């Protein structure tokens, strides 16, 4: 099996989890009518969330993605299990971001198995980005490169959650607190064409995936939005994916849980000294898309 190819596909598919939302959870309290009228309609929720984007300046986020991908690449069978943990901060006004990422993988191919943990540090400072990776027992290696507007938008996760509400069907499930913030919980059914357009734009042509509406199935989606500001506070997603190209076929199942908090609190993103002398590689779009 061409192990690197399947690994690249797997890593890129993490991006889908970052722009999707998912299934609900216990503890949601249903809304009850007040004088025979529901306190919030789906249309009012959508309008409030879309309008909230202009009021968001900074936030912190955490995300955990778990998934598996199995099938054939180059005619050879392989399986990859993955767990990815993100912890980061966004400054939307200055277009700055910091993210600490740990990816743990269990790869099985050609009769062999390998487990690996890959730490990564990512900084976007305006139009320049810095990425650090570390192999076991080795120092962190840094590269730097140009950040296009498209690349920035592909990493601005909370804005993606908002955009997915355009043209979506929404069912308000009730209320529930996220990190102590009272929220409306809603099941979201986004326009699949819009979702795929966003995903394919983010993935670019690196993997040549060519995802279609038939690629994603069993898609479930729930979002939690603050009752006072309509800011997205949490998304949880789950879906299956199928990729077919010639005789190759890959299937996978993914879940992701993302939480946003500390909106509009002061942040300070400081580039590590070791990254200052990073090798310049041109545009980072090829690296992250």
C-alpha cells in the first residue's frame, strides 16, 4: 500500500470535521411555549447566529476528532485509526491564530502495524504562517510561509460554523449550558452542496479527492449557540465517508467535538523564539490544503 497517500488523505479529511456539526447529547431541556408562542423560531436563531459574526473579535477553542479510514490505495489494503486534539486561540481582527495539535495514529498496511504520535504547532500572524513538527527524540523543526486569505478562512473554524447555517434547515431542540453559558441547542441540516463546496475548496487539489454528495452519509449535526449573543459555543459532528477512485475505495467514520469560549477577551499570541529562523517555503497552501 502507498502508506503516505492514505495518510495524506486521512489528514486532509480532518478538515471536514472542522467545518461540520453533529449529533446531540442528553441533558437538553426542550423549549416550552410562552402564552402559546415559542420563545424562538428557527429563522430567528439563524438570523441571530449569522448576525453575531460581526461582533466576534477573539476566542479560544478546543477540538477533539476521532476517526478511522480503511480500504485500498494503489490496489493495496490498509487501515488507519486517528485521534486529533486541538487547543488554540483566534484573533479575527488581526488575523492571528495559535494552535497546538497532537495527532495519534495507528496505521496497519502490508501486514505491518505502526503507532505514532505527531505533535504540531501552528501560528498565523497576518500573512505569514509558521508550522513546527517534532519527530520522537528530535528537536522541533519549523517552516514558515505565506498565508493566503483562502487558507486563513479554512482555519477560522467558528466562522465556518456560522456560514453553514446559510440555507440550512434548523430544528431547535431546547436549551443547555456549555461551560456555564446558557445556550440554544439545535439540529442543523446544512445545504450539502454548500458544505461540499466549502470542503473541496479547503482541501484543494492536493489529494484529488473530488468529493460529491454521495461521499458523505449518515450525516448528523447539532450546534449550541449562546442565548444572549448567539455566538457558536459548541458543535459535535458525526458522519461516514466513502471515497472511490478507479479500483481504489476508502471508507471512514468520523466524530468531532469542538468548543469555543472566552469570546472577545484580550489575547496575546507570541511566536516561539525557535521559529524565528524557520526555513521559508513559499505559500503554505500546499502544506495545509
